[in-house]
């Protein structure tokens, strides 16, 4: 029973760690997408001049 509790605790911690990493990657991806949109918008504007 103790082994199961320890494994459960480990898996919970690992899940939290991975979730945090995933959220950080998601935030980074959102920022990159926004930057790409701004660059694309700037490129469109510069070709219209």
C-alpha cells in the first residue's frame, strides 16, 4: 500500500511538472504566433507602399 502511495505521489508531481512545462511552451508558442502575425502585417504594409 505504501508503494502505491509513493508511486501516486511521484506521478502527481510528475504530472504537475509536465503540465507547467506544457503551459510554458504554450505561452511561448502564442507569443511567437503573435510576433509572426505582426511581421506578416508589416510585410504586407511595406509591399503596398
